[in-house]
């Protein structure tokens, strides 16, 4: 019997360089077999964590063992995917590439590239973000994940240009949420704060400081629902001077206090660790 955790976004954002629409984490048994119609304008990223599965793309067949990944174009024809052993544990992302050169990983080639713990956390956080109706955060996490995998496999750590610099900045910000500033991000990338601002304005239409603020408050939303941590501890982990400053910042963005948000979300989801829907809060 399959175990499935997933979210399908009702938004259709035009995030650059890619926008995620659906995320699935599946643990399937030997009877698992899905026949799928073509998904317009979409790519699929699939990563096998354990067991074995097979993708059938028209006349092509691809076997995915544990530790193997693949990206394919889902828009051209119907396709099938099925468990070919006793079980198949895998992540599945459906997304639209809004930049022609993204992702850097080759398509329709099975690559031996096991996901490490950090990659798995990114997958889980992307799914949680999509459940919280934050398609931008989920897309950003997928972009970072595929970029990290591309660098590991193809030595792309020196990719520059607007998209490449944004991806580097995004990774730095995520890894340093408690202490990150616009100045430290620019210094890490070896560019000026003005250049960094232009990159965020051109790609996202927001300032760098807004992106950092949004990242902190998005992470706060996730922690408020998925953990039992006191609000003051969450504030400290995210680099706020004190709980009052954090609460003021959270309320300014979402129109609700952190404590009220946690209570409202849990009344819908049934408690920490069982997130299915978030309260209707307008970003």
C-alpha cells in the first residue's frame, strides 16, 4: 500500500528561472503504476531514495535505482511510472522552466547522484512551503536544489550572470538566516550591494532586504506549525533582537501575530507535524 505526501499548487506563478506546481513524496509498493497525460509546459524532476522504479516515455524506458535522479519533459506525450521491485521511495517535482537554460542538469538521462541530508531537507521544506501557499519559496528551494546538484555533477560552481548570482545569494541567505544582511550577502558574492539589488529587482521585483525578510518570516511560519519551539526561541534562531521585534515583523507581513497564526494553523491541521492546509492569509 502506498504512502503519499503531496501538494498541488493552485497558483500559476511566473517565477524565474523556474516555478514549481506540484510536489510529491511517495513510498510505493510493488502494485504502484501511474499512467499520466502530458503536463503542458512542464518538466519533472524525480529522485529515488530507495527501492526501484521505472519511467516509460513513449518508446523510451528508464530504470531508477536508489540514489539516482532524472529530469524529463512531461509536456510532449503521455507517460507512465511504476514500481518495479518490492518498493519505491521517491521525490517528484513538477515545474515550469521560465529560463531556457534551466536546469543545468541534462534531460532524459539517469544520473547517479544520491540526495544528501541537506538536499532532503530542501525537498521537505519545499513541500511545506507549497502547503503554506508559498509557491515562490517552494520554487526558490527547487531552484537551489537543482543548482546544487548541477554543481556537484557538472562543476558549475563558477556560473555567473543574474540567475547564477541569484542562486548563489539564495543559498547563502538560507544557510545564514540568523546573521545574514544585504552587506554580508554582497561581500560573499564579491559584488556591490547595488549590483545585488539590481539582480533581485530584475528577477523578483523586490529589494534584497525584502527577500531576506520574506525568507525569515516564511521559515518562521514553517517552524510555528511544524515544531513545539517557543516563539522566543524561533525569534532567536532567525536572528531577531527579541520576541517583540519578531512578532511586529511577522504581523506586518501576514496581518496576524505568531501565536495566533500557530493556533489557527493547528486548529485546521490537527497539530504539529501534520500540515495539510494553512489559514487563509494573504501574502
